[in-house]
C-alpha cells in the first residue's frame, strides 16, 4: 500500500482513538481526581484536532519505516519506540496514573495502526 493509505489510516485512527478517546480519557481522569470536568467546544475541538495531526504524523513515520527498513519486526519496534517517546513528551508533566493511562491509549493506537498496516500489506488489492 502507498503513503496515502498509511497517512489516511493514521489520521482517521488518530481522530477516533487519540482525539475522541483522549478527550474521553481526560474526562475520566478529571472524575478520578475529584475535579469537576469542564467541557468546551473549543477545547474538545483542539484535542480532537491534535489527535488527528498526531495520527497523521505517526502514519508518515509508519510509512517511512516500512518503506526503508525491510526486516519485518524492526520497523514495528522502531515505530512504537519513536511514537511512544513522542507521547511521553506530551504527558511527562502529568501525575503518574494519568501518564500511564495516556501512554496506554497511545500504545493501543500504535498496535492497531501496525496491525491494520500489516493486514493491508498482505491484501491482494
């Protein structure tokens, strides 16, 4: 599959998992910490947009690694490491439990992107 499908997959999954899922996770964390969850359209739009952009960037990283590293497991390991380090940079200032929750959400996203990417690479289309 080409770069367009990798970028589109990354962005769409980023929108749903990182964007919408991240916004829902923020609400859960606010409840856990005993804070009153705040909802603004602008804030939610920003989070969803950021998740989509992060997904687009990770789709590009995924494509480049798959294209230039021929070994089957090395691109996956590099993809997860690079993107999780990027995620860590975004959450390192949070309390430990929210850090773990957001890093787990990012890992779920990365596993799904890789699984779908591998599946589409095998399909005869």
